């Protein structure tokens, strides 16, 4: 039985955010969907970059990981799995998810989706929602992780220090 859960994390610096992403990345596999929400500058792309760079390094690859703000989707070959990093901010319709191929990627790739509210009714069931907020301290971020799928609790345990 799946039990909804929430966990919160505090990152003192952008490097702490990257470290958390790097510890989480090895536990991710095809079909894992991470929904990254938060205001502009809250750390969504920084976190996603940490996941992508770690997975690529594990596959013996190095690649620049730009923000997908203007391309909407960046894909990466991490050896045994493809990674899709999307910025859905500029989507004007849920139908564009099909045009981009995200609906199929949700089943087979590791998907990191920024601005997931644009997914509407197409939000994958069982995805992990990661909501980033800035604090009053320069560089510090809070992260609230939640899901309806309790398996994420086990996966997040892999990212503990």
C-alpha cells in the first residue's frame, strides 16, 4: 500500500544542493519522474544539473548541462537510461506534452520537469514533487519532498549523508 509522505531538507549553499542531487542520482532509474517547483532562482535547474551530471559521470560521460528554458527539453544519454530535463514554463497547452514526447518519456526515462503545474491532468501518478524555496539566508534553500508513492521514501534514504 502506498502511503503519502513529506520530508523537508535545508541546504546551506548551492553546493549542498548539488551534493544532495549527486547522492540521489545513483538511485534513479527509467520511469522515475521528479517534479521540480519553486520560484525563479529557487534552485530547480541547479538541482537538475546535479542529477544529470552525476548520472552522466557514472556512465563515463561529461557534457554541458544548460537550462532547457528556451529548448523546453534537453535529453542526455546516461548509458543504460535516458534523462529528460524539461522546463515547461512556456507551455501554452497540456497538448504540447504529447508533441514533445514527454508522455512516453515518463514511462522510460528519468524525467526532471521544472514548472510541473503546466502538466495539468497529465501529471504522472507516483511522481516525486520537490518544491524549492529560498530563505532569508543568502544561498540557503529549503526543499520539501512529497509523493503519493511511498517508494520515494526509500529512494530518498539513499541520498542521506
